[in-house]
C-alpha cells in the first residue's frame, strides 16, 4: 500500500471505484418501500388521470349554453367524486365535485364561487371557455410512461407516485449488511461510571444512527480493546455475512492503534491517508471478501468522513446512481484567513439572511459544533475566504438523508 497523502477527490474516486453493488433484489410492498433503492424502472399501466375530471367544485356545462354572464341553467344531475354521471342534456348544468368525471356533453367547468344557486337552477356569473377547470385524461401521466427510474432511493413522494398508478409492489435491492465496532480501551458506554482517563463512546451512537438513516442492516459488535489479536478476531467475525465493516478509532500510527496492522494481516489495505480536514486517517481495504472502512476515533472527524466518504460508498453499494451531495452557493458571513493544504469541511449554519456563519470552535473535538450546524462549508486546499465571498455550502438535509 502506498502511504502517499491522497487528495480528497482522488480518494473518493478510488473509493467509489472499489464499490461492489448489491445485486440481490427483494419484491416488497409499496407501503414498506420507503428508503429502499429501486432495482428497475417502473412504468404506469394506466393513464393519470384515467378520465377527464373536474379540477374543482362547481358546475359542468356546455360553454355555448352561456353566451354571456347571468345565464340561468337547470341543474340536471349531481356528480360527486367516485361516481359517474350520465350524458349532459343541452341547456343544463351538472353539479360536480373535485375529481369527479366530467359527463359526456359537457366541455367546461365553472367554479362554484362564480355561480349562484337558485332553487333547481344555477346562475352562471361568468363567461366560460371550453376546457376551463377540466383535467384531461392522461395529462399527468400517459399509459406506459416511465414514472420511476432505476437507482433512486425511494422517498415518500416516489412511494405516493407508485401508488397513484396502481403499483402495489416494487423491486428493490436488498439492504446493505454492515458490521460496525469501535476500538479503544478508554471507551465507556453512557450510563456507566466514567473512570479516570475514560471517555464515553459517542461514535457508537453516531454510526448506528447514520447507518439507520441510510437504510442499512447492521450488527453492532461493540467495543474492541486496544489489542491486535482481539482486533483481528473481530474483523474475521465482522466479515462473515457482511458487505461492509465499519470501524471508528485505531487507524492512526500510535502504538495502541491496531486496526491498520490487523486489516493488513487479515486482508488488504488499499488506501489510508487522505488530504481532508477533519479526517486525515481514513482507511479502506478488504477483509475476507467484505469491504472495510476505518474512520478516525475523533467524533467530529468520524462524523465528517462518514458524510463525505462513507455515505457515497454506501449509496453506490446499495445501487444508487447519483451519490454526489447537493450544494448551494452562499455569501460568507466570516473571514477564513488560515488556509490548510488539505480540503477542509467547516461546521457552519445558514442564517435567516441567506448567508453562512461558522461555529466558533472548528477543533476536531468540538462535537457540539455538529449539533449547532446545519451543514458544512467546503474549503479547497490553500483557499482563503473574505466576508462576502461566495462559498460552497453542503446542507445536512441532504447529507443525512
């Protein structure tokens, strides 16, 4: 393995090139498909709407029967949604409700606010035009039209769209299987007494929540002490039946950092050092057929490297075709005068004024900054920023979904 410090873009490109996408497909009920990745494109077997229908509550009639506002027409029928009217007699109107089929013979609908009910008749206080307030059959979706492309992660709106064209089941890729564990003899679980030198294991909670948000199946193997043999055994156990092994801690060069030599002993390490801040020590390799990604133990570094590196790897492994995060250009409400040779991701928040401000402490241990922020500012190597400059902002709303 080459220990050369890779640029962020080069590292991400190499990481995505190593992806082995899941190929097994599950047929699931559309009701339970939210968050899953669609395995094949879906086409509508119906036109939508399936028939000409009223876009609002009002009266269906012939435009020619109202030559001028004030015409009075007898109401010959009532058509609520879910029912079908009969052919409209010339010189009459039909009371109609939103979504109800327009009866044969009618060529326009006049909204009820422009009409005046008068006994068994209605006064039309409007000059109608042919086609007003009518949704034509197939104007939203034509029969046979593709409604959902393959490779998308299904959101509530795609689930609703599938249901609207009658798709009761959807083919989705099986969930990615991930084994996750933390390394460090100093780690203590919340709720336990904190001994001298101990720290609470926030990364375990962080990674479980992030994996849940990405729709993964995962096994939590807990905390592994700083011991080479224990780390090797856990890696072997983690590789069994899993697509990805995800760890936090132990990937640096200290005497108590055993993940790197353990991976090299049980498999292979493809890359290790990345020119990003926070998150320089991020490792990738393979262990007994499973992909391996080792995150830094520092919780902020673990959080940022997961969002920028692990998230796209997991999405691509699940079969998602578009894994790049969304970004917006915003005016900086800060000065950044101490550039780094690495690509930096600063915890930041978009303000009500549409600018972006930074959390005061950008240190890699300031976990509070991740809760305060609503996104990251992407700073290129050696880049300085003056207040008012445009910067690239990556909202958490996309990165965490």
